[in-house]
DNA sequence: CTGACTGCAAAACATTTGCAGCATA
DNA sequence: TATGCTGCAAATGTTTTGCAGTCAG
C-alpha cells in the first residue's frame, strides 16, 4: 500500500524509545510528508492536511516536525527567509540547494566531492559533524532569459 | 586614522547612486561594524552603539543593515536560529561556518576547493551564483572532551 | 526647501507555550 | 488509569512599518 513502511517503523521506534506515543496526528503527518517529495513549510503542511479533511493545529504540526527532525526523517533549513523550510530526507542521501532569487525556485543538487571536502575540513578542526547545509543563491537560467528578453524589448 | 576608508567610499557611492543620504547614524554604524571582526546580531549592534554613547534605534539598525547587506559590505546568515547573524565582509573572501551545537561557537573556514566545486555545480545547472553559504553543524573538540569527561564521572 | 531619515510605538510574522480536556498504552 | 497529546489562545522574540518631527543636500 504505502512505500514508506521503513520510515514509519523508524519513527515508531524513535517514539517508543523515548516513551512517546504514536498518535493519529503524528501518523497522518508522517504519511502526508512521505507521500510527496516537495519542500514545504509548517503552513503548507497545515493546509495539505486540511485538504485531506484532517484538521491538525499549527502547534501540533510544529511539535511533530520537531520530532521528525530530531529523528532525522525530516530536514530543516532556513534559506535566509523569515521561516523554516522542511523536506523529507531520503536514506543516506544528502543534498544541497540552488535558490533562484528571481523566482524563488529551489533546485537540489548532490556533489559527493563537496561532501568529501567537508570531511577534510572537519578533520582539520577536530569537529564532529552531525549535519550540514549548503546554499547557493543566484538566478536560474529561465529567469536570466526572461530578464534578457525584457531588457531587449525595453531597448526597442 | 581609520583603516576602512575603502568601505566607507563604497558605501557612500552606493548611497549616492540610489539618491540616499549619508547620515550620522549610517556612518557611525559602518564604523562600528568595520572596527571589529566578530559576528553579531542586530541587538548586539544596538548595544555596542549605546556603549559608545550613540543611541540609535533598533529600527534604524535594521534599516542600515539591509543597505549594507545590499551593497555587499555585510553578510547575512541564518544559522538555523530564530534570527539573522551579520558579519563584515572582507574583499573577495568568502568563508563558511562550523557551528557547535553544544556551545554555539561559530568557527569560520575557507576551502577554495569547495568554491571550485560550487562553480562546477552552477555550470551544470546553468545557474548564475551571486552568493552562497555553507554550514556544518556538530560538536567541537572542546565540547566533546567535556561530554566525555562527564560521561566518565557518571560511570564512577 | 524638499525628500529622505530617525525614533517611537504598534504591527506583523513565525514559532512556542500554558492549560484544560482527550486519547494512547 | 496514567501519561502524554491536542487544540486553542495567548505569549514570545525578531523584524517591519506608519507617522510626526528632523536633517542632509
């Protein structure tokens, strides 16, 4: 039925180990998050749950996202915005972000050689890394084309 | 007298080009920021100004930091905290951050080979980068030692 | 002189928290 | 049954904004 049995088990185990409960709300949120691949913020999630007819309060959403983040199932980033963005994590895969300042689009990329260099840096500073995030801000090719086009028309 | 004449000129020019004014407050903030190398947040800056006997309102500090950030003199990062952190930028130098989750210490590092790989990634996605930030979260060696020591004493 | 700037207090926001009733184990 | 959970509304903390008086050019 669902293809995220593994995540479900991981979360359940995590909760059990801490004496926490597997509630209807937590399960529903996990399912919703793992049914898509998009980035989202707390409000998106509230809205998506509401669309599915499940009214879950903002407070509960925040509380659950904290738990999911703590157990490593959900990533939490700030893209220099006023708020957090979340994303489901795929096993053992770390990705970084290209953020277009013009249209806001976020593209994920994976560059294993960057990960290696990060490890070098950690060794150099005797630092034990638990997570990392890498963001490159700029303009995507589509937006640059649009900008070029509008510049050309302005110069009639 | 001051060793940041260059920054001062750059900022003045930036303001002039946009029809903005070089006010007492803006100048004072620029001087304060470029007189040290530390990371700081908006409130730190308000406090530092007050210590120097210059009362500048929080609102003005925020407004000025925006301008300094826009013209590239000041970097603005979010280290997954609730607020922005600022740092003076040194010409042509980009650095990234190691953040200790235990003591909150922020260590800057420079790894030119990471910068190169970033450029590769941008080429691959036809993306024009304007800035980037890289954060590695974990525990620094001092904190790990403390943690190890307290674990040992607990196991009397 | 004029348009931009400042300080203040209020507003706006995302996120967190206290509490009373509810549901899981 | 006993904790832990939830929703609500209120609180928090940072950043932004409206406004009336002030200042740079």
